């Protein structure tokens, strides 16, 4: 957004509001005067001034305290800031972009977030669905993040093995893109070959079962989905029927009967024996 805007020549500055205490956040955003508090040995401009003519990203804005919400609202309305310990106001020309993983509308209804600040920020709203709802984005993002991690670690990693790529699509990604980024960094660090294999992924991702999806016109028979799920679980457990039955919360005998009905019991027995 910044690079494609008329402010591209100006600075882009980001601050994580949730990682800074209220007192420090005020000084970080608005700056302070010498002697304003212990340790303030000189005048210091804040991030609003530093971003003048450009863009300031307020990440995790939903974490801002009620007191800071009032000060943010004043700055956005008046387009001016006042350094901590000063009486004079300073004009600023800054585009503010705010991001949060909280439901701010719910916060407004519950009194945790100011309604006037909410609507002041909500000029143009972009809703980014969680990664689990954007399955088509998982692999393209993974490949970009993998390449970035490989460059940083000076590793020659060509890409993802098919089994690893399939498993990335099975996982729910509760931590969204940040979790995917961490997974790719780990994979690059652990990869023994020229590509990321299934064993290089974090355990929680390796253990993820396929997620059945029903869409209009493609509803599949329940027994077909059950078979696919059971066989995928068995594969993840390297053929261990006892562990698979425990994870599926069914008896070993029930699992045995189902595998027999699939006509796979002979091969499964041999696989299970090898796993034990």
C-alpha cells in the first residue's frame, strides 16, 4: 500500500502496539522532551514525526489501552501531536494504517475499544481471512518464505517435496502466516538435502489429518471421506494400527474391520509389523 501510493518517497514506519507498555508507547509514538521522565536526557521525536510525509503502521492496535486510545483519537482528528513533557503541539502529515487480529466491533460493543476511534480508523477496511480459509495461498506463500529463509541461512534449498507440500495443505495454521514463516525457517535449518521433506516440518504439522471440505455440487459420500481420513491417519502413523485407533478414538477391532473392508488388511498388517 505504501510503495504504490503517492507517499512512496516518504518513510514507512511500523510499531507493534501490543509489545510496548502504555507509558513507553506514548513516548514512542509522540516523542518526549528532555526531563519528561527519568532517563529522558534529551529531546526525542516520536514515530509520528519520524513518519511525517509517509506511512505509520500501528500493528496490534486492538491492544492499545483506553488512555492511549484517547490520545490516538486526538492525533488522528487534529493531525498534530504533543511530545510527552511539552505544552506545544506539532503538526504532522501521516497516513495511518492500523492492523489487528481482534474483532474491534466486538470490542466496541463490550466497551474495550472506543467507538469514535474505531470509526476514525475504519475509513477503508480490508479484511484478510485466516490462512485456513485461503488454502490456495498456502503453497505460494510457503515457497516465498522458504526461499527467503534459505537466503538468510545461506542454504541451497530447491523447494518442497510433494509429501511436505501436501501436509502443509492439511494443516489448519492457527498462527496464520507467522506460523508458516516459522515452519519454513525450521525446515530450512533441518533440511539434510536440497529440498524440504516431510520429516523437516514441525511435529504438529506432520500429524495434521486431512480436512474434508464440502462445496456446492461436490458433496462426497460419508463412507468415502471416512476411508480417506482413516488411511491418511494410518499413513501418518507409519502403519501403526494401535496408535491410529487411539487417535481416531475407535477400538482396534473396529479399525481392523474397516481396513479389511477396504481390501487393504494384508498390506496394512505388514506395514504395522514394520512400524512396531
